[in-house]
């Protein structure tokens, strides 16, 4: 996941998408639900957020819009206001 942001910042959008996909394969909502309390980041929101950034910067705006809608839906289901703030 850390590499996804680095790849986005350096213009390596395909590598970013691959990094997000790899992280998503390991993500388990039940096991990682407390990630916000530990780090201030909700991995369930940040994974699609990194993918949305890669899609947007690479010109796939419809894909980025789909991810944005999913991010907002997921954030609205979370009890932490901070997660919703990150999503917005």
C-alpha cells in the first residue's frame, strides 16, 4: 500500500494499481477493522482511494468515479467520523 502512493506520485500508475491489487488480496475487513484506531487510516478506504488516484491521473475518469462512489459508500458505513472526512 505504501508503494501505491509512491508510484502515484512518480507517475507509475500501472505499478500503483498492481500494488493496490496486491494489498487488497491480503486485506480482510474483519481482521483489519481496527486499523483506524491504531493508525488513523482505514485500509478499507485507502486501498480504493489509491486505486482511484491512479485511475484518475492515468486518464480513466469513469473508473475513478466508480471508485469514488465506492469509497463514499464504505466510509458512510464506518462509525468513525475521521474515515468519512478522509473519504471526502
